[in-house]
C-alpha cells in the first residue's frame, strides 16, 4: 500500500479494499509493482513439479509470468479488470501468453466450482476484517489432490504504522490461517519469513506470513 497524504477516514479506508479503488490504481500508465516474482513463491514453487497453477490477486502478473516461464500453465485471477488487462499485456510481452489465462473474480466470494489446480497461490491480497481466513478456506477447495496451497501476506509490524487501522488489521500471521485448512491438508510451512523491501527509496525489514500446505492424494 502506498503512503497517504492525509490519514483516510475509516469509510475511505473501507473503499480502498473494493474493486473501484484498485481499478483506479491500475488505470494509469505507470507500473504499480516491480514485475519481479515474489520471493516466497520462488522459494517454494521452485521445488515443485510444474503443472497447473492459480494465482489469486495476481495484480500486474509478475508471479503468473514467472510461473509460466517455469513451465506451469497458469490462471491469473484478480477482481480488477484493469489489473488483469495489464497482466495479460505483460504476459504477451514476456512471450508466455500461450501458457496463461485470466479470470476476473472476487476472492471473498471465490468458489472453485469444479476447477482444480496443482498449485493455488496468493500474495498480499489482504481482504479487510480478518477476511484472509475465509479466503484461504475458499482457495483450498481449488487445490487438486496432491497439490499445494501457498498463501503469503504481510505480517503485522511497526513498519506499517503509516497505514490505516483497517489495513493493519487486514495483515495476518501464517498460524492465523491454520483453522481454514480442511482436514485433508498438511501444513508444511507456517512461518513469518524476514525480507527487505524498498519503500520511498528506503530499505525496510518486514516479515512475510507464509503458509504452505499440501492436500492429500485421494
Ligand atoms: C497488493 S496487490 C498484490 C499483487 C500481486 N499479488 C503481487 O504480489 O505483486 C493486491 C492485489 O489483489 C487484488 N485484490 C484485492 N482484493 C481482492 C479480492 N477481494 N479479490 C480479488 N482480487 C483482489 C488487487 O486488485 C491487487 O491486484
């Protein structure tokens, strides 16, 4: 999230979790994200055999493109049409359009509806009001038998005091998500992993809440 010039009211903050706010962020010409794959994705997916993958909250498609370059067949999902259009353009430019699909969907009402993937991943989605537990439960339904679920977000930290209360409350620890895992999942990684990020030209130390779980083979 970016810094605000004034502290938003809680009503303004609530709007920032909704599609119109993200459509606006993705409406200009400038890239919002680096385009580099997220480190926890690289760390975990590199050890898996490529198959089908779903990246929810894919934004501009950095993770989708990296997975496609590793020979995964990837669906990028996001509730922002502008974000998905950018992601599709970037995938085209990267030469992986033939390994990617796009799906406009709100993670808060996500239903697998018979779709299943060898890897379901999401990075920094952060729905409000502790909503990541329910989102994790929903996404788990889309994991194929023997497949993996990787959920990564910002762990709460003093580094984020400039954000609104709503945004700080949307952060989570990996262990907060454990109740969302169905019985046939085994948690393989439940950690806050240290990472440095650059914000406003300064390097800051953060922790990525990282949950990796595997669904049993039936
Ligand atoms: C912080 S960005 C992260 C983008 C990308 N995963 C990355 O790590 O670079 C969050 C993304 O999640 C999307 N998003 C936020 N809430 C969502 C929701 N409820 N359903 C689907 N997408 C959502 C936003 O449109 C945005 O693209």
